[in-house]
């Protein structure tokens, strides 16, 4: 049985941990509000750009003059998975859910005889994937220096992606990230970036029978828009990830604070019982000694 001093030390240690987790919860809650606002503000732009791309792509689909980012290599053998996670932990299962979705896709592709390569964005995802698929990680994008996720971070990821594509490293690129839904719910999402195509559920705008003539041509417009579209999708994914990370961290730290409180109560109860037992033992010894005299 631990001594009273050991109980006091453990209670003090858990109380210190509880203060830290409570502070982290408050910080995450404060940052979540801004991150959520940024993610929600970017969605209309991302959705509208996807509809424009879907409309233009439908006009040049199957054409040999279509831009390379839309046409692709014409093959489906080498797949690049862009796995986007956070740089830090203490956020529950946030990163694990994204990595699990990527692993499921890797297993599916390997069973189909495809070649898989990984572009890791975020240290936590890289560390988890390294255990089983370390040989498949060909590039790592470190975003730890970017305190506020924004256009610069998205540009960095896009340049790494396009550099690999231009070097002929892959045929199809798929982005894995977590779409923010609520503080307790983040949805692991897969989005094909190259060959570029609109996300599922996005339909071209209804032109109501109108026929548009583009100047310059659809191919030239797509040539200019597709890099911006890919950049926009990457930025949207980064913002969604950031909001999801803070939401998951706030929830995890809230649970940790509650668990610390429960542990303090249990330790305090055991401490009081032990103290009472010691007092009772001392009284018995005193009474026994007095009776012996």
C-alpha cells in the first residue's frame, strides 16, 4: 500500500496535468473558432471553382488537345497518395482516421497490382505510414514552420505535387484529408487531384440551353485554371484539416481533463481511507499500550 506522502505526490502530479490539459483545451477552443470560419469561408469558392472546371472539362473531355492535368498520362498504373495530417498530436484519433483511410486505399491498389507512392504532408501521418509503408514515401512536405495555414502552405504542397507529375513519377494523384463537420465529427475524405476532376456530387452549372463561345478556347482557359484549381483544393483541404485538428484536440483535452478529475477523486478517496486507517491503527496502539500498563 502506498504511503500518504506517495498519495499526496500523485494527487499533486495529476492536478498539474489537469491544469495543462485544461489550458490546452481553452487554447484549442479559441483557435477553433477562427479555423472553422476560414474553412467555411473557403468552401463556396472551392465549390464554385469545381463547377466551373466541371463545365469546361465536359466540353473538352476525350480531346487530345485537353491540358495534361486534365487528360493525365492515359495510364492508371502508378498512384500517388497525398496524405495530409497534422504536425502535432494530442488530438485523439484525428490523424489515425486519415492514415487508416489511406492504408485501406493502399491495400486496395496493391491487391489490384498497382504501384503506390506516398507524398506525406504532416509529420504525424508520415510517422504512422513509415511503420508499414516507409519504402513508399517519396516526398515529405514539412509545414511546421507555417504557424498559420494559408496560401503559402498550399503553394508548397502544389509545387511538390506538380514537380513529381512533371517528372513522370505517377499517373493518378489522390488527396487524403479530414473534412470538418463538427467538434466531435471529422470525416476522412479522398479527392482525386490528377487527372483533375470535380468532386463527387458537383455538377456543371445549368446553362438553360445557352451555348457559350469561349475566348480564348476552353483548352487555354483550363490550362490556366487547372493549377489554380488544384491549389484551391489543397488549400481547402489544409483549412479543413486545421479546423478538424483543433476540434479533435479540444475534445481530447476535455476528455483528458475530465479523466484527471475522476482520478483525483479516486486518489483522494484512497488517501483519506489510508489516513483514517493509520489514525485508527495509532489509536489502537495507544489504547493497547495504556491497558498494558
